[in-house]
C-alpha cells in the first residue's frame, strides 16, 4: 500500500488489513513523503507485520509500488489503496483461490463502491468474472479493480513490475503485459473490497490523463506483443469502436479496419489455446462493423464495398 497525504481514511484502510482472517502476511506500507498526518497514523500501530518504507521525496504511486514489490518476501502480493477497505476474508479467499487454481497467476474481485461517509453508492460497473470475456475485452477496457489485485510475485517480477513510464493507468499496462506473456487472471465472483469514491480520487481528478495513459498502454503492448504500431489517435479510435453511437468519418473507419485485420490475426495466433475468447472477439468486431455500415452515406459506395470485403475476411478468419 502506497500512501500520499491519505490521512483522512488511512486508519480504516490499515485496520481492515490487520483484521484479516488470514494472518500470515507482511503489510508493506510506502509513505510517499506525505505532508499530512499519514506518517504519524502509520507509526501509531505497533503490529509487527507492518513494514514501513519512508520515501525521502514524493516519487509517485508507480515507483513506490515497485519499491514495495522489491521489498516483499511472500509468494503473493496483494494490492491495497489507502482510502479503501478490505473485507475481513479478502486475503483468505484470494489466497485459497490462487492455491486451488494454479493456472491463474493473479486474481481480482468484485467490489462495493462507497462515498466519503462510507455509504454504499452506485459507481463501479459490473465486474466481469468470465475468463473468456476478459481475454476478448482486455485490449479495449481495464477489466480489473486495482485495489483488489492478488498476484504471484514471480509473475509480477517476470514482466518487470509496473511500467514506470505510467503515472496513471499503471495497473492496466500491467494487466496487458501479464496477458500477453501468458500470465492469465480472473475476477472472483464476490465482493472483497469497499472501493472509496472521493472528490479527489485519481480516476475522477485525472480522467483525461488516465485515458491518455490507457491508450498508451494499448499502444506499447501491441507493439511489444504483436509488432503492431499505432499512433495514439488510432488507439483512441480503436477504443471508441465499441461505442457504437459514435459516427466516425470514413477515413477513421478505414484505419480501424486495417488495424483490426492485423490485430485479429496476431491475437488468434498468440491466444490459439483460447478458442472461445477468439470467437467472442470476432463477434465483437463483426457486430461493431455491421452497425457502422448503417452510418455510411450512399455516396460512399467505394468505402461501402471496402467494408463489406473486410467483413467477409473477418467472417472467414
């Protein structure tokens, strides 16, 4: 758990970990040079499981997490944010699941969103717990809640930990690296966390920055895993493919079609052992393209024919 000026909710977060039914852990807390009472709150606990790392200057979440990973001694690493609350059996459930399902290298879970007063609110979208849907969708949407992450340390270190180029969406970049290196994850179909939504929350305050780094995560991973080179604008259009109400211009659609062919071929080759996920991805592409055809004006006859040809290629691949 990395903390930066998180005094307001910090004690609740710490208490929720120390009260876990699974007790055999070290609780690594990185205080990222907080200027509020965070350090005082951490030092008020005398639990021997707490390992405090004090940054001399503020270096940000991503680098702080990597420092914590390097320090960790356990087989697994669980993530926690300084304003969230882990339910009492969270670690027990995730540990037991990982020990029983060795094909997975990490897991997340569902969560209940709460406001600053701890009241349940409607905020988080429904968490997907089907591994094939996750695999078919991961390149277009973050499918995991960062604060529920429970991962084998070896898998985490094998992919180089968190990419320190990413000050936002560092978790999304991590999941993409894991999947393309054949370290697969799943969400538990139960709530293990109370996810705090605050006015100063990262996702809310830095939504534009968050979205930029999400696009960058896709771009970097596509290049590394499939040797597909997209610029940021093309990645944004790709993400918008699944927003079927947006009427992209013909040129944008053509760029997308070209990307889709190369991506689908690379994806099918890389994830050939996951036929259901491949089938789902093809269905998503086919459906999105068919709906886009409705938006084309008749004057774009040449473009219309080109799109039909691409649809035929998808249907045969």
